[in-house]
């Protein structure tokens, strides 16, 4: 895996910067402002996306702010320029979901992922802008999805891994009814400057416990664990070199104003004296396909690719993670050409070690 691919597998779109919640660990810089994406931006993006989608499966992920804060009418206008072959996904806190939104999702074929961190106590850092708990509103939204028979995924943030937590979370999400679950250990990035260093053994045990819970009742697709198992199987089969793509997915993130940030959506909206505002262009001036194809010319991207090569040369886990994420390096280290980050340790190294630890502890005895 070397360099940045000229064609992405999906595009992230920011229909509004506004979020109606104020979660303690949120990284977004402008979540209190309602800056909405003009339809002209979506139309410009669609010109490239519709061509890419002709080659095979392609997704647009609507991610804010809180995307539903843009309103149904405006979100429908933003979706309209995209062809029928494009898949649409929305990452939402679910607090605004009602019967009308469910009809919208069904009518536009939008796949829903809900951000929720577990039960009431685990969800304490998801609060309204007035500081009140958002949990009951989230559950109402999820109940509405279920009443309408709409499948959904879930994404949970874990701020402090601890014994017993993984099994508790897995059982919670089984009851919640999601089909896919992603677990993110809290990251230091954007405006969230809280530290994310944890005891290595505790994090490894968290992942091992999650694997054990999943194996007891694997009704949910568990994103991180299933990816780890696929990699481990590829190592055993001698095909590990084929797991990662040949080139990095550019993951273009299109901001509300049409600006494009590649590789790490979390960099959007930020700037630095050395690198400028991290953007690679604007779709209102340059086609998205051209911006992505020229992504390696962006000043900081070259430095990040140097960091990827440094990881390749020094890290035994490189084949699993492919060199980590640009935003984690920048917000943890202040530059892009470093190597191991706390995010790497928590969500890559300890993840794989946890999966392997579970496998070792549950090996069948020799005959």
C-alpha cells in the first residue's frame, strides 16, 4: 500500500456544521453554528460521484454536525443530484428521528447509523446544548426506527476501558437491536484535548472480552473484531499482503462550503501555520475527481506519506493498520510524519493483541 488512490470508495458530506448535542468528547469546531451546505456544492460533488458509481458500489456518508439538523427538505435537495446507483448513509445522534424522518430514510434509501455509547450511565457525556442528558431522546429515535422496521448500525465511544465494560456494551447493543456495531476508543483530536493514554493490559483485556461476548452470541456484525479476524486468517493463509488496498483511500470530506479535506475527516475545519487549512481544493472551483487525483500535491499529505513509510519500516503491526490516520498523528504529535500514536495503541495494536489473546485462551487442547 503506497500513495493515495485516485478514486475513493466513499465521500463524506457535511450538510450542516450544527449539532443539537454538545458531547464532551466531540472534536468538531463549529458545532454551535448552523452553516448549511448549498445545493450547488452537492451538485458539483455528484458530477464526479455519479461517474465513480458507474464502476461499482459507491457511498455518500452524510456526517455533520448532526445531519438531520439540516432539515428533511434541505437534505432531500442535497441528495437529489446523486444518481440512483449511489448508496446514502447518515451518521446521526437519533434525537431528531420521528415518523417523518423514517419515511424520508425509506423513500431515499438512506442507511442509518446511530451514535450511542451504551446505557444511561455510559451515555452521560452525550448531552444537549443546555447540558441535559440526551439518552431518552436517543432511545425514542431508535424505537421509532424499530417501529418502522428500518435496520440500523450503531457507533459507540468508549472513554475509559475497564473490566466488564465490553461484555456490558455488547449485551446492551444486542438488546438495542442494531445490525452492525463499531467501537471507538476516545481519541484526542480536534477541539477534544482530553488525554487518551490507557494501561496497555486493560485495553487489551477490553478487546479480548468483547471478542468473547461476541462469540457467545454473534448476532451483531462487530466491525473491529471481524476486521481483526479477517486479518489473522489472512496471516495464517499467507495472504496478509492482500488485505490492505494497494493505495490509501483518499476519503474526501466535503465541508459545508465545498472545501475538500482528504484522508482524515477530522482535519476539516482546522488550520495550522505550517500547513494552512488542510484542504486540497473546493468543488465549486475544481471537480472533485481532479482534487482527489492531485491529493498528493497537498503540502501536508507528502509529510503524512513519509510517516506511513516510517511505520512500514518500524512497526510489526503495519500490515494490519496500514500506517494509521493523519488526524491522530497531527493532533497527538503536532505533525504528520511521526509513527505510533495513542490511537494506534488503543485501537490497532491492543485490538489485535486482544483478539489473539482470546484465541490463545480458548485454544482446543492438543489431541
